C-alpha cells in the first residue's frame, strides 16, 4: 500500500503483482517499469513481491513476463489505516487477470466488506471476466467497480460493467486516445485524462470536453485527471479554464478501535501480523 499522487484516490493497495498487455491503452504502461525497479528494492519483501514479473532486453523498456503473483499477506493493510480513505485496488496489476484465482478474489472482497470505513476503487481492463464472475462475488456498498475505456475499440467494456451489481460503476477514460461517444446509462462516475510521460500519444482536450458535456447531461460526476503530454505538470489539469474534481457521494462510518481491527486481521488474514501498528510499518507498493 502506498500514498499516491493519483488525483482520484488516496492510497494504492497492490495485492497482485504481474500483468500483461491487452489493448491500446496498455502500450505505454507505467506499471511494468515500476515493477522492474521494485524487484531490485533493498527491502526483501518488496523485491520478492515483484521478482520475475518483468524482464528487460537490451535498452528496451521492461516488459511483463506473464507471471502473476497473489500477495495474501498484503490483504491486512487496509486495517492499519486510521482514517477513512479512498483505496485504489491494484494500481500495479489487474485484479481480474485470468491468473488470479476466484478464491483469492473472494478473499479480497471479504476484506473490503469488512472495512466499510474505506472506499475501494477497482479498475480493470478484463471487463468480460469481471461480468462473468460478478454473480459469485459479494457486492459491498463501499466497493466501486470501474473499467478502462481508452478508445472506441474498448467501449464494449462499458456494456460488461453495466451487468455488474455495484454501488458505483465508473469509467476511466485514460489514456484517452480519440473521440469517445459514451452511453452513461448505469454509470455513476467518469475519469478522463491524456497520456503522460515518455512516448505520450497526442491528446485533444476537445475529446474530454465532449465527455464532460455528456456527463453534465446525464448528471454524472466527472474528474478530469490531466491533459497529459511528456510533461503533465506543464499541460496541467484544467479543461476549458477550470478544474473538474467531482466524486460520487459516500459517507463512511468511523474507523473502529485498534482492537477491533486486529481481531478482523486475525480472522481474515492469518498470514499477517496481528498488530496493526506493525502492519502499518510494512506499508509498501
């Protein structure tokens, strides 16, 4: 788990490492170079989590090897947080990757249901598997389900998402790669953004502005994350001269006392330490 500068969340919680690329939005994936770097981390627990999930040939950027690893001890980390938080689940992988067993998915959902004081934001490109497994997983009111929709070729994921029972269904249209007409029936939140970093593909703010207008017409909150480019700080986050930082409404209950959270860890995550203080000290990507 790691504090993050992602504008639409507070914390990232990576319970799976490793992935592979499935669509155009994956081309300049930030996660594979980051995972490659983390495999050399001096903390042996961090290094072990990412060992073997990437490879590098010559001067090319690191790529995924196809190895996917579940990290069950990390399931305890939400219990260590003392403030209600928005938690992005698996910023470094995809929870609905075909190699993540249903049994592990069920454990992740069990932990999320046991932490109603947090909001968990799950974002996947594997929309077909998400829809197929939805009847077998619980539907906690603090879990928001989202799909990435970077271009018209990925728009089918929205139809899959509509079949998934969720308190909030959301779309991440980032990196937005072209005009993207959307039907927002059943959708409760939209994120837009251009691609950033080396090799960033072109972004036209008019594409995001059109989605903003669709959101306004449908009464759906919009968060415009960035205008992208190699230097995203230079291009900024404004769309037509203003920021768009809207979220769905959710009022969390208070975080329970330490002894209650530790009891939940003992029950749900026996692999982990039972001290939430020690868990907090082990917070990692």
